[in-house]
């Protein structure tokens, strides 16, 4: 239960064995590749930029093709679908396979590009139809301009106008020879067709300008409006029909989906190997690869590299300052490693916090969720997903963590006497008229909230003191023993004294007296040593006084644990309210149905909300109240060369 010890590994081999060595390291997933200091040995690096760029281009194209297939023909996958298990023979693809699959990919992309072009054309046609629709009543060609003696003008004026309005405006302009037709009108525009004598061109043009007449901004067809609309509709239908044919052709590529997925993963793996190769130092005939490997795997990997590839392998003890960080914990602590890594990996001076943190994590989650029914549901669901074969190994950790949280939730539900709230009591009274109760072993949160608050804060103080104890140990281990005693030890004494004094207030005089003594010793030590690093006597005095101000921070931290009481109380109260609502229908058939429906819906909602709340606030208590007491973080996570595939599982690791 600690941070894994790392070795530095140096691999020397002949150039013709380079591919085999990289593939072995890739499959073993135990070595993080580091930069081989080529300059130190007067060597050069392998040029891989162009190859990696080419792989990225192909990967993007493969992803695009798969996205197109999913867009038009979505693949139905289960919520807990696995990658396709593959044997060693499918690890690589030959040139012929690559060429064939690449052709399928670009055919799919070209087909979808044509569909998009056609859709753009359809949009443009629809826009043209929309533009000419107001002129549908026009029964002459749209571009008809008139005869030698008669002028025709087509356009629109702002606002909704009537024929009488137009006629009055023409009369006011003293124009007598004209004909017009209102083709259509809306509140925004009136679409109109004018016929007038060419002799009146100047006068009529001035009139049109005065009423805000505007001719269509689009080109006018030699057809009538209806004929043009129908022609556009015919063109649109042809394009849509063409799109249907193209989609059918894309459907024909569905049989190649798995090949494209394999091609995608194959490219990702090749890119990873070339990225690893970019860190190697090479000559015309040999190569050097360096990296980091867990000490427990080093001997076995060294042996296989030497036996299979004739490589020369050197192992060197790696310092914590240089090495990447990986955890090694038992089944109890390992599930919460992701919580720590999401926060920050340990620094070289840190210890692995997971074994201690995991206990508090499960404890606090259970106290906040605190219902035996919900806990059992969580245990069953997460037990199947975390320990069964439903999911791949890499996806099970979170479910194992929530299984442990479910165990704690069930325990605290029993302590609080909560099984889906007071469902047992409600069902017994409502449907069987029998006084059956699920009695709490410790206390009922709704009856004794103050006692629960005291317990919550007490657990919080234990959590805080544990963090300080770890800080004391880490500081002492670094050789800073005076700092450990003065900056941490006296606070531990003071806080323990405060806790004992608070316990003594319940009537135990011995605890009260011991608490007072510890407070005096702790605060006295802080007062005397708090300013020891200051240069002048004033600074030393005020430094000691100011150090006592940190008590406000510890009080605030302790009160943060009141959320253990608040969320635990909320879960039970909401569950009980749901049971009351469900029982309002009585013992009738309708009442039974109503109880089932309301209970399923209500408890599902309560489960989701309070499970999320417990998760968020448990994380907060670890990150803010616990880790900040001792944890520095900032370490680099161990990331070995591995087969990070999306669709196929080449590792053969089903367990």
C-alpha cells in the first residue's frame, strides 16, 4: 500500500530489432518512454514528425468516416458495451488492407461531401422559392418589361397597402394612365405589378421613388412565377432523390465499419509507437531507448528483452524526484486512487494518502447517504459492474469505489434506522395495519439532530487530526523535527485538548481537566515558538500571538463536517416524505398502485440527488479539509506506452 518504486531502464539494440522491441513494450504496457539523451552520446534522433502528421491525417479521416456512418446509420450499443476482443493476428494490418480500407474511408467522406453540397443547393432553391412566392399571382413571365409603348414594373413597397391607397397616391401624383395589380400583401410588404405608358417614364419613376418602390433583388425568370416555382421544386426533388441514393450507397459501407474501426485503432497504435520512437537515440545500425518502469516489473521485462531481441538492458534505481508516480494499493484503497489523481499526484516528499483517505471517504459518503435501502441497491448494481465481467477491467474501478460506498451507506442506514426512509413502518401501517418498525441502532437523525451534529463534528476532528499527524510525520521524516513539533505538534496537542475539554463538558471532570492542561501546553507552545523564525524580538512576540489566529481556520474546518449531519438528515427526511405521499391512497388497489408509482419515481429522484450530493461533498472534505493539511501534490503520473485503443482490445486482459 504505497507509491510504486521506479527503475530507470536503458535498452540498447540493433536497428532491425527496433520494431519488435517497441511492439513488445507497447503490449507489455509497463514502460514510460523518456527522452534518450542523444546529444550526450553523439547520436541523432529518428525523424518521425512527417509520419506522425500522416497518421494524424489518416486518423482524422477514419474518425470522420465513422462519424458519418453513425450520423446516418447509428449503431445500437448497450450502456456497458465492451471493445471487440482481438487476438495477436489482428494487431497489425498489411499494406493491401490499409489501401482497401482507406479507399472505403475516402469514398464515404466524398459521398457525405456530395450530400452536404446537395443540401446547400436545396437550401438555395428553397430560398429562391421563398423569394418568388409573393409574386405567385403574376401570370406573365417575371422578366417581362413591356412593349414599345407600355412599361411594366414589378416590385414591392413597405407596409400593407390596399388598391385604394395606391390609386389615391397615383391621383395625387397626377398620373392618369396606369394599371396595377396587388399580387400579395403582408404587414411588412405589399407586392405589386405596375403597367404605364413609356411617355410617363420620368413622372412614374419619380412616383415609385416617392412611395419606396423596390424591384426584386434576385434575377427574374423568363417563366411565369408558378412555372418557375414548379421548375425549382422539380430540381429540388431531383437533388433530394440523389441524396437518398447517396445515403443508400453509404449504407453499403456499413459492412466495413469494423474494418474502419480496426484501421483507426491500428493507426492510433502506430502513432503511439512513432511518438515513442521520437524519444529514442539512433545510429545507422543501433538504437537506445530509455524510460521508467515499476521495480516489480523490471526484472521480467529485462529478461524478455534480452532473450527475445538480444537487446542489452540496464536498470538503474530511480529517485522519487525524477520518477513518475504510480500507486500500488489493496482492494480497499485502490478504488479511490482516481480521486487522488484527479486532485494531484503525490510530490516526491508526499506519502500515498489513499490507504488512509479511503477509510474516511467511505465513512463520510455512507454518513451522508445513510439509507440501508439505497445502500443495498448501490451494492448490488456496483457489485455486478465492479466485480463482474460486464465491463472491461479499466472501467471497473469507479464502480468498486461506489460498491464500498454502498456498504458504508447500508451500515449507516442500519445505524440510523432508515430503509427507504421509513418505508417498512409506512407499508406496515398503511396496508397491514401492523406496527412494524425498523429501529435505529445508534440514533434517529430526525429525533436527535443535535447528537448527530456532535458525532459529525467529532468525526471531522478525527479527520483533521489525522491529516495533521501525517503532516507531523512527513516533516519529521524530512529531518525538520523542530518545525514538526512547533508548527504541527502543538496544534495537535491543542486540538486534542479542545476535544477532551468538549467531552468533559458532558460531566466527565477528568477529561475536562486533561483537556485544559493540553490546551495550555499547546497554546503556550504556539505562543512561544510561533515567531521563532523572525529576526527581532517584536516579530518573535507578535509571530507567536498571530500563530494562535489559525484557531479560526480549524474551527471553520470542524464546522464543515456539519454537512455529514445535514445531508444524512436530508436523505432520510425526503425519503419519509415520499413514503407519506405514496400512502395517501390508502390500502385500496388504487392506493397500492399509487404507492408503487410514487415510491419508484420519488426514491429514484432522491437516490440520484443525494448520491450526487454525498459524492461531491465527500470529495470536498478530502480535498479541502484533509489534503490541505499535509498534501503537496504536483507529482507526474506514470503513463506507460500502452495500447490506448477505442474499438478493439488487443491486450487480451478480460479480467
